[in-house]
């Protein structure tokens, strides 16, 4: 019998091997491993893990079914709450959500809820199990803007309630940040994301790509002329932030957004695609979040030596522990307590280096983290040929600026009620990064779920 205090280990590609390919790093559980891990669950009556899940999956119930070997039933239970289980099982920050609340984790290690969810979703996909579409439609039309996690979740939930849902996506492929942002080695596109999008379509959701709301058509036109009775805005946060330091406009400086989009959506990582991207030999990534790790690990796989430059210490790194661990294993160099002062440029306006300054942590600031302060006289330079800025993103103002009566805050985020997603405009709801600024996939899904419930109530009472 295995040690119940320890997680069943999950197989991964070896660091030296995976640093040279874009195949998925984590290989997941097989059925025997999943059943063994599921047997560690205490089956709590008042389950804390469910409280920690933004979409309230009935976690003990689905894990019990895995333990018994009833994987199809486990999938049915998860599907009641989540439209994207194969994605959440891979990219959710479980350690701070469901697994962070797991009672088993008080003594020993929490149950690997995320890896079990991933196993169930992958098994269902491999065995052709689909979510069930509703028997009857109610004849009411709802528009969803954006096919990322919040839009897909909202659309899927509304379709299950019988609404006629159309998603409008600006890019040529559905999936939002799941296709353009998160790299292949963390979230395989054709094997996982496309199949999850197909599952949402199987519920009866229509997806129209290459439609830019604010350019192709507007929210007012959708409601006044196209007969949509409610609209959910899940358009994400695609506008990158920069530092405003000298040299930031040089050739060879990317936002992490652009760098990842070229790699993911335009397939720059494949030899048979002719996508222009700088294959740097020495790359500096500025920032410490999950997106910074994604950009750094992508640059490494394209053949670069990579430095992550972050102004606080390791304890404050916002990225998931698993991402930081994987990056270190793969050989990425962390220059912590360091901040860029200037990007150095050659006579042809190409990046040739970066000037950095050492930092120390002072008193806590508004975020509760200790504020980094420059150490006088500690400046130094390193040679790099590419700099990737990963400092967060804000929403593109295109939708808010073309919609009458839609209020935004100073960061251009749409103002929406946290519980319901209601905006200042009647019949218009919003959620995900368009409201919060850059956050996580699962929080966006939670917002999409809450908005679907509110839209249903609004249209029933209309």
C-alpha cells in the first residue's frame, strides 16, 4: 500500500529532453495511478476544496467515482460545473485554490485534485464522451464577445439552459488566451484546447471568428438590430504594459503577448511555418508572473540562454511554484532583486544589452508585498539580443469606447458587479480579464459562470 500522506507522483518529460521540444511537459496519470491517488481523498462532508474552486466543482463526488473506477460518471459530475476540465486540470493554480484548502494537506500532501481532473477529462476525450446538449431551446438569443475561458464558460452554461448563443471572436481561431497565450508545452492546442472548444459547440453554441466588436459591428447593433437580448463581454486583456525606460522601442524588444502569440497562433516554433520571430541567442525576460515563465521557457526552446529579471525576491514571485520549478530545471537563470534601467541599442537600433540595477526590499507597499528599493551604485550591464517585457496587460479600449453607457475605470477595465457580472448598461454583462485586468483562467471561468446565472435571471424576469 502506498503512503497515504504522499501524492502519487506524476510522470514528466526529463528537463534536458523537454528543453528542446514543445511537447507537453507533464504526462499525467494513467487509470491505476488516478485510482490510487483518488483513494487518498477523505471524502469530507463539508468539503473545503469545493469552497476553494471558483466554479464549485463537486470535488469529493467526482474523486469518489475515480476511486471506484467509474470515470464516465466522474466526467459527468465535473461537466455539471466546468466546461473546460482538461484545461483547468493543466493550468489552474490548484495549490492556492482547491488543493490549498484540502484537509488531507494539513498532515501530509493535499490530494492532486488538478491532476485527477485532467485524467478524467482526457479519458472522456479519448473515449469519445461528450457533454449532453439541452433537450429544448427557449428561443432567446445571447451574444458572447470573446472565446477565451470566460466566454466559453458563459456560453456553455447558457446553452445548457436552452439559450441560443453566438460567440464573436476577433482572431481566426477560437480559444482566446488558451490558444494565443499559453504555450503548447503547458497546454497542447489540437489535442486539448480545440477539443474543449468542440465540446462547447456540441452544446449548440455557434462561434463566429474574425469579428472585431467595435470595428465589424458594435454591442448596440447586436442588441438593437440583430435581436440579441443580452451580451456577455469576455474580451480579455490584450494590451501590454511597458516600463517607459530608454531603448524600449528598439528592434528585438517584444511584449510577452506578442512573443507568445507569434509562437502559438502563428506556429513560429515549427520549422514548416515561415513566421517572423527573433530567435535570440541571449534573451532577457522582465517580470515574474506565469506569462514571464511561459515566455522564458518558449525562448529557451527556440535555442536561447534566458535570464528572468525580477525586482523582488523569489518569495514574492507571482508565478505558480510549479512553473518556477520547471523553469529552473530547464536551465533558466533567475536574476532576482534586479530591475532594468535602460535597454542598450546598437547603431542599427537593435538590442545589444540591458543595464540593470540591484534592489533590496523595503517596507510593504499597497499590495502587501515589500517594496523594492534601488541600491545606489549597484548598476551593471549584461549582453542580450532580445528583451521580452512581461509586466501585465490591460483591456483594449475598443469595446468600451464604442459602447454607449458602458462605464470603465482608470485602467480601462469594464466596471462590473463581482457577484453577477452586471455592467452599467442594461442587458450587458462582463467578466474575466476585461474586468479584472490580467488574472487566471479559472477566475475568468468563475466570472463567466456567475454572469450566465445572472443573464438567465435577467431574461426570465424581463
